[in-house]
C-alpha cells in the first residue's frame, strides 16, 4: 500500500453515491422515534405527574337497599304483603394528597423508568451507528471489488445491514432511500 503504483491504481478513488441515503443523524432520529425512547417522553411523564397531583381523586358510590322493598302491611290489612320503595344512596367524595404537589410518589417510578430508557436509547444509538458505518464501509468496498463472488457476498452483507437498519426504524430507512431516488 505504500508504493506509488498502488496510489496511482487507486487514484482518483471511486466513490459510491450516498446522496439518496439519510445522514446518520436522520437515521438515529428515525430509530429513536421508532423505539419510543425520545428524551421528550421522560419530560412528558414528569409534567403528567405534576398535573396528576393537582387533580383530585374522585370516588362515586351507590348503595342500594332492597331489604325494605317487601313488607307486611301494618295498616287496615295486616296480613297483606305490600311493595315498598327501593332505597338508593349515592355518595361522591373528592380528595387531594397535598404532599403530591411537592413530591409525587410517581417520581421514584419515573426516575427508574427514565434511567432504563436512557440506557435503551444509548443501546439503540450505538447499534444503529455501528451498523450504518459498517454498511457504508461495505458500500465503498463493493465499488473497489472486481471478483464477482466477492461482490455478491459484499452486496448480500449490505442487504443484511440494510434489513437490520430497517428493523430499528420500522422500515423507514429503506423507504427514505426509495423516496430520495431520482
């Protein structure tokens, strides 16, 4: 590789056309969206927990007493079974836990879930980035390879990595390539 003949044979380098493919930042954004691990999700959880503390707990109850529905008439005909009225008791209660306005018990759950989500997001980003650039290396290699079997093998590896990226983005990686083709 250090000889001038090598540089002469490889210069100018043949470059694949990546203009129809999404940039790494776009791909990472697609993967974060698809995996539902966007940082805004944690912020929304925290806002919802604060809003939840403002809202009261509402309880509605119904007590139906049918024990007095049928009774013996105590009037002029004491031996007659008569139908009385159903007794329905309704109750509604509202309560607030004022401590939740300062520190909600939901915060502990949100903190542990957000830690797991950050770890998952990092894993997704690491995998997507690694696969993206491995695919890119193979695309450069495909341009330089002259052996047909090696071209076939390299192309197959590119297809495999494309399928993995589609798995991380719900198929949007390939769709964005198709939409950008002239």
